[in-house]
C-alpha cells in the first residue's frame, strides 16, 4: 500500500463522526475493540494480509468512537454541576485557561468547581464558562468566587444552526454563567503556577504592552494578532474587511503563518551554518537548519499562546519538516495524514473545528496541485546567453505565475468549506492575496517574529522593528479597506449540501489528473490515450450531470409548487417567520433580536437558517413593529440578502436600532410601504393577504393614538378597553407600539394563518368589534404568549387548530403564561413552542395542513 496512513486516517475520522452523532456506550465499543484486536493478532500471526488490513482499519474506527465518547459523554460519579442549572448559586473554582478578553467582555473557564451552600462546600464535576461584561485582572490558576445563575448551554433549534452545546462540551464545559461586572468576582487566592507558564505569560504581556506603546492602536492590534495569536481586540468591521477579501488566514495563527515562521528560520540560519567550516565538516547543514527551524516553531507556538489551533498548525508543519529530514518528501500526502492522525488521536473534537479542516484542506490541495503546476511551467533555466534583464523578467514572470497558481490551489481546496461554514464567497480573494500576502505575510510576519527576539534584549532594536512593521501593516490595511469597499468584492451563498461538496472535490481531483496527463502526455486531451483517460472523461461527465440535476432541484424547490410554507424560526425571546409562497416569492416577517449588538441575531441565527434552506434573496421584509426583539435580526438581512421591498406599520421610535433600519433601507434604495387595515394587498401566488391592524389613520381616532411623551418608553395605561368590552376581570394595560403591530392574515384555499405580531388586549378587542373574519387554522400566539394576549373571546373567534408560541428558553417574562396554555388545552388547540420544538414548519396546499417541529420531528396534520 503506497499510502498506508490514509485508510487509517479515514477510519479514525469515520469513527469520530459516528460517535459524535450517535454516542454508543463505552462498554459496547470496548467489547468490539477487544474482538477486533484478537482478530488483528491472529491475522498477524497467520500472515493473513487482507484480514490484517481490515482489522487494523476497524480498530482505528473503534478507537475514534471511544475517544470522542470521552469528550461527549458526561463524567460518571459525583455531583454534576449541571444538577444546579437554573439556580442562582455561589461557586468557587480555578481559572483553567487564560482569560479571553474582547470588546464584548471577558470569558473565564472554571474547573475544580465547588458549590457553597450555607457554608458547606460541595465538589462538582464539569467546567463552567463564566462571562463578565468587562475586563478582569485575573489570570489562569487564580481561585475565584462569585454568585451567578447557572444555565445549560442551548442551541437554537433551526436547520443549519451552530451546535453551541457540543462545541462547549468538547471543551469540557457543561454550564455557563454571567456576572455583570468585575466587582462581582472575589479573588480567593493565587495558586502556585507552573514557573515556565508564569514566565511565558509575563513575557507575552510584556510583548503586547511594548507593541501597544510603540505602535498606533490599529496597527498594534494587527501586529499582536500576527505574533501572539490575539484577534480579540481587532474591531468587528476590520475582521469583516479581511473576510470580504479572503485574507483572514494571514492574521490567524494557521499553517500559513507557522510555515512562514519555519521558512524564515531556515533562511536566517543557513548563511550562518554555511559560514562555519567546522560545522560544514562535521554536520549536514540541511539537517541542522531544519532542527533549528523546528525549535523556532516550537518557541513561536508557546509565544502565540499554545492554543489548540496554534498547536495543530505547528504540529502539521513539524511533521512535514521531519519527513523532509527522513527523505520522505516524495510522499508528503502520507506525511500530512500522519499529522492529522496525531492531532485527532490527541484531540478528536478537532475534526469538527473549522481551522483544522481549512488548514488540512489547503495543505492537501497544495501538495496535490503544486507539483503539477511546476511541471506545467517547465524546469527553470539559466540565462543561457540571454540578456540579464530578459532572464530576470522571465524568472519574475514565472514566480508570479506560480504564486498565482499556488493561491488558486489553496483557494479551490478550501472553497467548499468556506461556503459551508461562512456562506461567503470572496470574488477578489486571488487578487487580494497576491497584493497583501507578500506585504503582510511574507514581509511583515518575519519582522514581527524578530520583535519577539528583540524585546528582551534591546528597546532600540524593538522600536526599530516595530517602526518597520507599522508601515507594512498600514499599507496592507489600506489595500484591504479599499478592496473590501467594492460592492461586488464578496457575495453570500446558500449553504452547499454534502453531495455538492463531495462532487466539487471529485471534480478537483479529476482536474488534477487531467493536468498530470496533459503534462506527461503532451496533450490536453488525455481521454484519447487509454482506459485511464476514458475513465476520467466519464467521471467528468457524471459530475457535470450531477451539478446540472442539482441546480434544477434547487430551482424547483424555490418555486414551492402549489405549497404555502411558513417556518416559525427559533430566535429565542423574539419573533421571526419565513413565508414561502407558491411560485417562489419569499417574505420574512420580523427577525428577532436583542436591545444591543452584543449578539447579532441576523448574522448568527437567522441568516444561517436561510442559507441552509437555499435562500439568498428575500422578496419582502415585514417589520410588524419596531421593537428590538422583532427588528434587530433584520438589519443583517437587509444588508446582505438583496431585499426587494419592506413593509412597516409606519411607527417611529427613538432608538439606534431603528435608525440603523431606516438608514439601511434608504442606502439600499429598497422600496418601503406603510400598511394599515385600509390597504389592499394583491395576492401572492394565489394566497390572499389581508392587513387587519393597525387601524387606518382616518379611522384611528384616539383609540390607539401614540402619545409623543411616552413614545420612547412605549407604555401607557387606560382605564377601560377601547371597545368598551370588558375582557374578563383583567385591567387593560396597552403598549402603543405593540398594539399597533401589523396583523396579517394569509388565506390559501380553505386554510388560513393569522400572524398578529405583539398585539394585546386593546388591539384584540378592536379586532373583535370590526367584523373581520378572524377564523384561522393556525394562530401565531400574540406577544409570545403573554398574559395580556390571547383572551378567551379572541381565541374563540379565531378558533385555531394549532397555536404557535415564539419564546425563549427560561425567559424572565414567564412566557407563555400558564393561563394561555390552559385556554389552549381547554379549547383543544395543539400548541407548538419554539423554545421546546425549535423551528416549526406549517405547510399547506390549500386543503391539507401539515405541521413539523425541527427539534423533535413532531408532525401533525
């Protein structure tokens, strides 16, 4: 077998993936592993090669299963910290990792956590992720105490949602807590730290402080990212510019950066080694230089924080350099497989880490394509009597061409993964990398590396090196800022499917084999030479047919042939509904969100769901009312999804979020409509749309008029219902902004759905007196199921079969109110909740009605 490690790596990966999703019991795995090892020994003793290979592959798959279970399953025995989830608790623990400080605050990971109750200490198992709203002065190894409400991590229950729970579980974190400020944390004591780690932390801090003192703020942040692996301080807008231009890999400590460090170390040490006759006579310069580069890479790994991504990248480069020492450079793909094996055996969850996948995909693409590109360009020749200028131009042209082809190989190798995880295609990535990589990567990174060496010895030299690095960084930032400003620089793409990704990589492999055939056979049509060429041509045609059929299937899905589909998206304590009409028209009603931008609901939750559904364009965005839990998530959608029109109720509120909403609509030139119950909306795809609220300006009167003095606060109280009708014995409390929500009724055939926004008693009472036909099969429960909504008379009038509540898990408002749930049970209404069921889909052809819940696959009709 020419590459024996590849099948073992694939087996290990398959075992990790299987265990990641299904989590079989450890005892079953151990029993199977014991049986496979017995087979392995028997096959080795009897020299049965086929059985030996099969049992060896099976053993690696079972090892992968066993290892991932160690990270996925909760620890056995003792009290789990998760048992206290939902309670406000005093805890004490050791800070396990260096605190992560960003603009949003500080993250602390606590281990050896003890719970304090009535001066009794209870040792628990499991780590705690503690978030603090501001920077804290603590370090890894400190013992701290605080009071917080512990909660289990929770995923948003939508297709395509990031698995936040499992990502924390892979780090051993089982609960999380929040402390508003640093004063809420008490330092109990400082544990005796590892002297090496303590000195390393002090050295890192000294480097960071030195760079901050001698470089402008923005350039200092980039320099620290290059040498310390600290991207937390870089503003979000700058990171977005790097992402738009496809140059993020330059400032992330990845295989690229570590490779530059290794190459720079080799270039620095070789002249010194060659200048010593004593070394030349006794040692091989190539070997000494490589070992020196390995030591430099190890040192850089510690200075850069020794995080898991840094260690992975360094291990990959070290394994490749060792293979060069052992003269294994002819089969570097096997060497790459060895590096991946070592990393996955040490940390199985790395398989699901984006940086791991991108690094190995890029290196694999380079190892596969670069030798073929070199052969295509032909051997490099000497001057051979040519004028030196002509020779230099040819040599420079060859170098530029090869650099372009190398960038192309890395881009193509990582493209499917970038689209899968980030849904962003940078159109200018090749141009941007050709301009920025030489400056920020090849020139600035070595200079920054010398800063690390200069800081302990010479302030003058350090200042000089920073003075060289700053202009290089500044030029790079200027180029990136300019290119990122091009409106067509990057586009967002719907999430590719697994078959599409596999087909793309197969197409790349076929392209590489065609290129090899062209180089070796001297023909760009190797299909004419033998069975191998015919096989390549056949595979190419099959892949082409697959992409054609796949494109047609995607297009056909968008048409929603004869189907009206509504998906009530899980956006926590907010509201967002995607409506897909027959014919392909898409409407997004609200977008969920929070009162500030600390968490972007549109970018992190709503957009990934839309991309997963194959949607990158929204025809109509509807804002029922300008409250943050309906508005904030729409800002990202308006900016990046090609929205064709916007509907609002015309209300204005004094808030930065709403001003951003209006500004985005204006800048994008999106047509905007203000709707009320006097507007007739044309049918879409055979679906009749009726606006039932707010009342028209002429008919509005004083019933729901907005008092300017309380508009910003949004609340006022009235002594009696606007309609004169008493709603049980409840006093009426009206929120003008909520009560004026757009209320939309969709009618398709004999089925209807009512979307009432956040209306409550006052608006419900008005609707009951207007004579509107409120009867609907599906009711999106008003105001997330608050006590003030869904009064008995209103529920009787609507008479739904299904009620859907959009609310957050363990929300502080207690939504949905138990009285609402009791009424639904009394009237025989089936209740779906986004906090329990995740995204809820309602589908009808005008006759049948089907319901499906994403989290539990609960179905009904």
